[in-house]
C-alpha cells in the first residue's frame, strides 16, 4: 500500500532538487502552499507542492512520476505544469487534498 503523504513529509525537502524518473527533468521543490481543511472529516489538511524549472521549449507532461528527492525519499506523485507567465521559469505542481 502507498504511503499516505502529508505536509510534514515534504517540509524538510523544500529547496532540495527532485529528479523525475524516466525524464530528463530535475528541479527544486521551491515551496509548499498549505490550505485549510474544508471538510471536517478529511484525512489531511490540503497542500500544494510547487517545483520550478528553467523555461525551455520542452515541458514535462502531466502524470504520475517517481520523484527522487535529493538526499531523501522517493515518492510516486502526480505532477502537472501550471500556467507560468514569467519568461525565466516554468512551475509544476502536485496537489494533495
């Protein structure tokens, strides 16, 4: 059974580089956006992981990836690109709710 991931699993990983197995992509986890529980019976407080890569002509596609954190664990996470208007970087997110 997959591990039930919560915000505390990722807090010590902010700033660490993440490699996405099977792709040429590696980028840091730059921040975590914490949300409030909107359903009292929810099993966890929602949060979003934000990853940032230099903007290139090639984007990482949306999907499940084995995310290998620098000096840390490997988790299977659903990642998707986000609308990023800045010219210098492209953001990706993983949403947990």
